[in-house]
């Protein structure tokens, strides 16, 4: 075992990072994509929007006397359906970010037993059994719960590592203890 792996295994890998909305937003989007219900809800909203737009078109084109009031109502209903579904990730990320931002800078130590996240008012330890899956993005490692219907997740920004080699060491710890999805 080389010295870097030995140190990572023994001491854990430390990340220190400020709250950044882009990180929280990306983590929320990864979490939503990993659920069963989110893709179905999103497609249902798009389908409802398409149906409403279709009814609006029919209200204008089929009757001898077009019904612009119905067409406007259906168009607005379609827009609301699609917009509501598309705004869920942003709204969720915004509410989480406000809570996370109030805690200031975060410190995470990730090792063979799991992770420990510390902020101004919190100190949370999560074992690997709770977060057995992860997704890597260009900015983050997003740790996910086992249940595809669950909402639990944690994120580790690559920018929180002290040096670029830390990304490979963190990936190695995650690969040993969690499944990449």
C-alpha cells in the first residue's frame, strides 16, 4: 500500500468548503434523477402540458367559431404544469442552500467507516451502510441512500480538497466502500 493510500485509510480524507448554490443545485438534480418518481413526474407534467396545448389548438382550429378563452386557459394550464415540474429542482436546492448557507463553511472527513460533516452548529456522522451508492460529476461526488424512493444524500465538492490528487484518493475510498452508479 503506498503512503497516500495508507494515510487516507488511517486518517480519512479532509474536505473544507463554503456553501455554494451551484453545488447544492447539482447535488439535488443528481438525487432527483436517481429516484423512481422524479422522471415519471417530469414526463407526466410534460405530457399534461402537451395535452393542454393540443386542446388549446383544437379549441382554435376545429369549431366554426374559435374559442380563444378556452385556448388561453389550456395554454396557461400547460405552461403551469411544465413550469412547476421544471422548478422543483431549483426550489428544493434553494431551500436547502439557505439552510446550508446559514451554517457557514463545512468540513467533511471521509474514511473507511463513512463520513463526518461538521459545520458551525452541526456534527453528523454517516456510515457507508446509509450511503451505499454515489455519482461522480465534474464538480462533486454525490452520495446516495440505497432506496430509490428516498431523498437522502450528501455531497462532497471536489473543490474542497486541498490538492488535485485528493480527487483520486477520495474516489478510491468511495469505490472501496460504495457503489458507483
